[in-house]
C-alpha cells in the first residue's frame, strides 16, 4: 500500500477569472458577438471596434497581461505551498471560459477551489456574475468554489495606486486634478450595489495619503445602449474642467477599476482622452496599469490562501 500518496494533502484549485479579449484580428467579430449575447453588431459598430484595435496596434495585449497575472499568482502560491495549488484561467467572453476552468479542475479530481476575479471592486453585475458562473458550474461537477468578493482595500493594491498616482503627477502643472476612473455600468444594476461606494473608498484612501488638493471620481467606457449608464463620463468632466474660469491646467487619470493594459485604457484613455485634453489645452497623464506587479500579485496569493484556510 502506498501510504505516501494516501496521506498527501489534497490539491486546491485557483480559478483566476478575467473578462477575456480577442487574441487575433480574426477573433474580434465572434468576441463582439459574444459580448452582445448573440446579437450581431451592425457593420458600422464592428468597423468602429476594429478601428479601435487598429489604433492600439491591431489587437489588445490583454490576453498576454492576463496570462502573466495568472502565472505570477501560480508562482507565488507554489513558493508558499509547493505542489498544493492548481491555477487555471477562466474568462467571461473568451476561451478558456469560466466553465472550462471549472471542468479542468474537476477532471483532475480537485474538489475545492478559490475564485479570484481580476477586478478589485465588487459589483453584482461583474464580479458577482463571474462568481455565480463558477459556483453553478462547480455544483454540477462536485467542485466547491470559495469566492473572493473584493480586494479594493488590500494594502498592496492601495500602495500601488498611491505610488503610480505620485509618479503621474510629476511634471503636471501645480494646478491639476486627479481623476479616479472605472468602467461605467448601467444605472439599473447599481441600485443597492456596492460598486460606486467601493470605488470611492479606494480613491479616498489614496487621495488622503497623498493629500491631494483636487481630486474626484469619473466614469468611462460606457456601453452604447439606450439605457442610462453611470456618469459623469471622464470626457464630459474634462470639458467642464477646461470651461471653468479657474479650472485646473492639467488632469491625471488613475484607472483604478482596471488591472491591466487593454482597449479601455490604451484607446479610451491614451488616445481618446489624451486627444481631447490636447484640444482643451489640458496637460494629461495616466497612471501605469497594475498588470502583473509582483507585490500586488503576492498579496493576492496570500488572500487566496487565507480564503482557502478560512473555508475549513
């Protein structure tokens, strides 16, 4: 009898969940179709999306950034608990999907996993949907998924934001405003949803640490649907600042709701917002993205382990 194998601790899964992105120009149309829940885009809508990808080099680097984040988490967990963790990626709108990740873990005989979404702030419309999908898929194959709801007040994450805001302020006019942005969501899903409050909380901590004299919240990348989305949009805020009699001479944008370089950062901010700032005569700078920052990835790995421990 092999007593060594029978007494070995069971492996634990980590499902790293992310939005997903097309990996080649050929995948843009099916990806867009998936986002639209099967409703075909108009030729004009598709052409505009392709134009945006072309403007940032043809395709988004998000797939590579997400894999780097997954790998960093795997490395940190392996260092702390050798041989115990199986780290897989599950995405909302591109393969491998969340359900694929769950099936992969279950096929290897893993019965417990932690679900971590690569988004610091909780909304039932975003993080909540990821976690529900993982839990439902897990229930079908005997895999229990322990969800991490948010990490917007994690010390390492707040340290990162503080550092990058300080960096981005260098070279700005003395009279400038720092705008903390996140992806807008439809107003209907934000009723009794903690997302706006959590965004305000993390921004307030950073603003307090840096004693920012002028800062605020703004929203970006709203969907193009008839229903109202949360605002004010960052472009509208910039126009209002430039029109104000004693308004700021520059704007620093901290995209605190995003964790990696992708279309909403590289186009919506670095191209669209930057061009508007130039037209308005505002100095413009954007904080660098989190990506696979070692300190934050290490802190998230610690959170993952604590979540697994707390489940027992």
